[in-house]
C-alpha cells in the first residue's frame, strides 16, 4: 500500500480516527519528515488507535503496546502502519512474520491495492498495515495453535506465502463485482478472512458467511465479525434446505470439491440468488495423481472445464467470464508464476491450478421462472419513492434484466456474451423489445444483410411503442435509444432519407419526459441532421437545425434544475456527471454554427465535424484526475464508463486513418489493452506496445513491449497514445518524424 500526505491515507475501518498515533516524541520527529504535524498525535487511551512508525521503530512500538491493558486491547481496534525507510533491516517476509507472531494479521485492505501477478517473494511496499487480533481466548487466535491445524484450515491474512496470496486474491477479485447495496452470501468461508476482505467494500450492504465448522465460525465472528458481516454454521450438504432471503451475490471458493453432493450448492443458488444476481465460484483444476484421483483426503471430486461449465449450464446460468489462476509451490505446476488470466468461455481445456467462474441466471431457463415472480428490488435504489428514470419495477416488463444487461459497471461485461444472451431472450419471446434490440444493435457485426434485417425489426418495434398512447417513461427511454442507433446505422450506409426519419423520431419523443440527460441523444440527432443537410447542400436548413438543438440544451437544463430542486440528484447521483455529456453535445452544435457563419466550405466543415466528434471529452480530464486520486471503491463503475468512452474515441480515430498497418500503442495499461482488443475485433492488427519502463523481452497482451529508445520511426507508421494528459507532448516529436499519431488532446 502506498502512503502519501495528500491522499491514500490508510484509515482504520469502522472508526473515525482522523490521524495517526505515534508513541513517543522521537518517532513523531521522524515521521514529521513525511507528514504534517497535524496528522500525528499522541495515543488516545479512550479510542481506537492507528499507529505509524518506520521499521526501525517496530521493536519500540511492541514494547509500548505491552504497556496497554488487556481490557483496552479487548475493547478497541488497533492498527499499525509500517512505513519503508532507508534504514530498514528486515525484508517484507520477515516484517510480516514478525507481526503475525505478535498477534496481528495483515490489513485486508492491502489486497485492494496489490497486483497479484506482479508479486515476488522479495516484495516490498511503501507501507504495510496490520490489524491487531482481539485476544478473545479463542485457541486459534494464537498463531502456534492455528499452524497446528494448517492442513485443515488457515487464516491466510496471517501467512506470507505464494499459496496464501492465491487464496486471498480471489476475494479481492470478487469484491470488484459487488454492486451498490448488495447483500452477499459467502459459502464455505473457513476462518472468515475472505468474507472480511469483501466486507470492506463500501458498496456492500451486508455479508452472511457460512461454514460447516463451528470452531471456524466462532473464530471468524470474534476476529472479523462486525455490523456488516455475520458468520454462521451451516452443513454444506444441507445447502438446499436453507431459507435465506435472496442474495445479490454468492461466492464459493474451493467449496464443491469438499462436499459429497455438489448439486446442493447449485440448489442453494436457485433458492437464494436473485434473478439478476451473480455467482463467483472456483475449483481446483484436475488436481489428480497417477490414479486419476485427487490425493487430498478432504476432496471428493475432480473438475475440468467441461464438467464445471456443464454444472452451471445444468442449473440455468450464463457464464459471464472464465479465469485461470496459478501460484508457485503447489501440488501441480510447482514452478509456475502467479497468474490470474481471463480466458474465453468457448475455449477448450487449458492447463491451470484453479478455475474461477462468474455467472448470472439465464432468465430464459425454466429453473429461473419462479424466481422472477419475486417482488423486484434494486438495492442501489431502496427509497420508497423514486424518480421515473430509476423506477425499474414500473418501467420494464422484466426489471431483472436491468442489472444484467443495461447498467454500466454492473451488467455482463463481455459484449459477445451479452449479445448471445440478448438473442436468446428475443428468441424466447421476452418483452422489452426496444431494450433488447438496442443492445443487440450495438454488437452487430459488419454484415449488411444482418444490419438491414435488424433495422426492419427495430422499426416494427418502434412503431408498436409509438402506437401506445400511455407509454411509461422507460418506453420513451428505449424508443429514443433504438431510434437513434437505427438512425446512425442508416446514416453510415448513406441512407439519409431513412436516417432523417429515425432522427426525427428521437426529436419527437420528448426526452425530458424520461430524464433530462436523455436529451443528449436528441442534441446529437440535431448534429447528425445538420450534417445531412450540409451533404444535401442546405446550409440554411443546417443552421436552423443547429439552433433547434441549442434550444434543446437550454430546455433540458431547465428540467435538470427542477430535478435538483426536488432533490432527485440525491437519488440519481449520475445526473450531474451525465449533464456534462449534454453540454459536450451542445458544443458540437456551436462549433458547426460558428463554421457556418465563417462561410467555410461545406466539405471543410464536414471534415472538421468528424474531428470534433472524435475529440468530445467535456469534463473527461477532470473526471479521470478525480478518480485517479480516489481510493473509494464506489468510483470503479464510473471509471469503467469514462475509460470505455476514451477507448471508443481512440478506436474511432484509428479507423479513420488512411493506413492501418504496423500500429504501436503507447502505454501498457487497461486503456491500451482495451484499444488493442477493440481494434482486433475490427480486423486491425497491432504490432506491439511502447513503454518507457519496458524490460528486455517483456510482453503485454501477447505482444512485444519496447522502450521509446528502441522505437523505429521509419518502420512504424502509426502510434496510438493512451495517456490522458501528456499525449500531445509525446506526439510532437513523433509527428515531426512523419509518424501518424492518434490521441485525445
């Protein structure tokens, strides 16, 4: 975990401690070199404590802690953050083991910042934070007693090893799938460390964690239990008889190989998972010896991918994602590095140590029909009275589809899997046609016959909605989305007549009757209509359309103001950020209007229009900066939206290049990977990546990574720069060498 004076300050959860404690003036003086004195305080005997020291002062800190009474230590939380310094004598392993022996465990939040694949045994961090285990008298609170039962169960936050890394990381991975307000069930929680890690996610409502071992449950409640996390005993083979309220997420890591009848777990999911919920589960992959059986005496079953995937299919799940995990030092693949890789769900068997699956109910499957009759609730919006644009129960025929398919950051992430699921819903006769057709349309392949067939089906659906004189606001939302997308596809084919009719449908729909931010589509429709007017040589008509669009911005702003006055933004937090898109669209109209008044040629204006569209990014830099500095887990969905917008614009600019060969991408982050994947789907091959910190022989996404010094401007024709703030500076010397650079300014 990094430590700095301006952000990412490690704070003890469930306390209001605003500062670090230091136990003597010498330590305070040492730490004052890094921190303002107002952040450092003397210990407060009345409350929870979070101590800060450098490694050289750890022995003195332990001596001070021995002076604290047992009563104080039983009543209060105690954290220690050890900062790295030039005088360190211990390696990371020795430091962690020192604290484990002293009755601490690793602060689980450390795993919210650790890169699993990048960990090495000689790893070191700027800071490491530990939490004191309350000495309740439970025998497993003593490390020696815990180690004596190591073969049966272990608290992996009290162990430094490759294998413990693998176990803990699965929970760190799973917590990214927690959605706002979720209730979570963790099956076979063992000693509770993983449930505890997930419980630190701010989006979470609560966790129920279950295990067959009463001693483990007792330890977990005493060491890790708190207001949002409760552990209870449950026989795994009796899962099917449980009477839980439905959960939003069920996790199960290394569970079903331990039970005699693993079908009981899936029967539990049928009873206790919401129709829009998720299951994240893992199993060892083919841990077998020469007899073909798993030699672990606690394992009753072996799994390969075919068998594991078939179980999910049998119980009516759509597998959203498949991951393979490895770690050195285990029963198999003993020398493999730490890896956690995503693989295609359509791929065959791939050698690994653990399989991890993310799955959601297939609402076309007969086994999930009864669950869909449950009273709908979206935990993100628990209020009794909701604005129409988040009242999914009233707005959809089947509101359970919203989190599965629509909500960015919550829906099925893989676009191809999402498309196939949508097609199965359409084939099954599911309602909400405009919603489903819109999602299908965004994933259509570049096949003219398929696009035209989709357009015909979509127009039929639009006409059906338009005939409904009492349509719900959500009908407007999806009418607008489907009409706009259909119009864009007609526009791209040069069918301007059909496109104009569809864009006009968007303008006629009264977007504000749903939500002010839906007017983004209407304003963008005006921009497209103005371009068509220019293509047709109707400059005055184009100017009139632009003026109409600008007035729409004003009208939508007035509706937004009313929504804020009614405090709707306290429920729909997205209103403010998405209004930025409205002004971004308005800025396009204004740019074109200015160009028209300057009497620029039509062809020049249209060329400029393409550039303006690709560089729309109102507020993008500020959003990225804000979220880059934030340690709040709730921003991740917003960041995905921002990053995807960034990726889309880079890809669009690349596709407009006259040549698309020998492309290199500058950067090795998430955006770079997503750009590479998106280009690959469009048939554009990327040659490699550029990174100033590249190592000899390094690869990223299966392609070579070179340093700028190794870059050959003569042979590389195009470079895509993925930096938000510095791309223009990086591009300048490249462009001077004749390299075509794609970036957002």
